[in-house]
């Protein structure tokens, strides 16, 4: 069974109903290691070697964060900058993450209709996530489409619960699926139909 590492970064978690619902659904799931980066590193002093050891123990890496100015909060960016070192994660001798799978879980205030060429954000979520995708590819990881909860300011509690249940079911299915090819068949993992649904 695959092991999943969720690297969660939200500097104002107490203000986020959407992210609280999502993480409460998965943080106690067997086979999932949940790491709240802002809780672990409030001073931004990331323990690089410890993070590398934890990465080595997992098959799937999840970058879970709100969409801050079309990217991630600063601590997750710093984690990427410091932990994914040359000749460890990439470069001639950088093979530590080869054959792992990676994807983003994001929440946005804007709706799906705003993230397209005709919307006010002018680009799709996938286009904004290109730096994450390329980072994963450079490190030899297989990058999947994101799991998204969009328009969070207007999402009803019943819908948030459905997203949370879907997130948990998705991770459970990823841990036990014979292979992960099926998860490449969608633009948003939050919209994929899982076998048991």
C-alpha cells in the first residue's frame, strides 16, 4: 500500500472553513502523514534533513495550500526552495524523488469561471500551477492534476463536507489502486469518479 505525505501550508488556518474541513477529513487517515508546516516551522527554520527523511518514506507527495496570489503561501515556497536540493532532488545525482507522484490540493476564493481566458484571472488553474508541475517533473516525479475547492467564500457547509469526503476517498483509493494511471484522466482530481462512488 502506498504512503502519502500531505505538506499543508496555511498561515491563517483558523479563518479557513474550507481547509479545516479538508484536513479534518484526512489528517488521521492510516497511511497518510499530515504535516502542518506553519505549526512545525513558525520561525521558517525548516529542518531540511528531517524533511528529506520523511519524503523518502512516502510514495505520494501532496502540496496542500490556499491559492495565494496565484501561488502558495511563503513557507511552502521556502520548503520547496530549501528541501529540494540540487544533486538530491534533481541534477546529475538527484534521484531521491524519482517515481514518486505529486499533486496540489488548493482552495481559491474565486470560482472556476474566473480561472479561464475569458475570466478575470485570464488563465486556468493548471496554467498558474505550471511552476509546481515543472518542479515535480524536474525532480523525476509524476505530476497529477490538482484537487480544487473553488469559490470558497460561497460554498455551503454541505458542499464542503462533500469535498472533504471526496478528498479522503481519493487518498484512500490512491493508496490501494494497482496503479495511478486512472488518476490522470481528469483536469481536476476533485471531479474524478472514484470506483466506490
